């Protein structure tokens, strides 16, 4: 009797596992990998209006408000063309340590990547021209821990 129960248990377990795998493959095939894995769970893609005070007060990597504000910051204000003085006033002091070396003039840690399994972190990378104007603003990814 035990062997029958064990066989039924394993049959159900395998059927559930196979069903889950085929279901996930189906979602990826119909949506594509990026769409299927971005913003899951959906709370990862909640956005907040940019607030300079909240941005600068950020310090708890478990509640990454910056990653929720970055889309509004980019859309509402744009970063290219902003002066270094504006960046300093609105975003505050950039990170002193980061994994990008000389590739970025200013770096701000945003939070865990907005993907199904956040194995990386998002960082805002800014580069200035000789006049102190932002010429490049991009999101970079790194597996390094935040501040």
C-alpha cells in the first residue's frame, strides 16, 4: 500500500512540475523572454513621482524608492542637458564607491533590477562634458551590493 501511495505522490509531483515548466515555456514563447520576466511581481514596477528630498534621503536598500522614481525623473525632467549644479542640487551626492570605475562621472545606486529574479542591481550613470553638462545618462547593471 505504501508503494502505491508513494507512486501516486511522485506521479502527481512530476505532473505538476512538468505542467509548470511547459506553462513557463509557453509564456516565454508567446511574450518573449524580456516581457515575460520584466516587472514580475508587478510591485517591482511600481513608479513614484520624482521627489528630490526622498531621493537624497534614500539609504535603505530594502525599500528602493530611487528605482521607482527613475522613470519619472527621466520622463519629467530629462537628464541630458542638465548642469552638474542641477544634478548636485536635485540628486545630491553621488555614490563614492561603485563598480564602474572611470566609465561614469556620477553614479547613483537605484536598487534591485526590475526583473523576475533580481540578481543584479540598477545604477544611474551620468557623464558630463567639459562645461559640466550631462551628455550621457544611462542605467547600468551590476551584481554588486548597494550602498
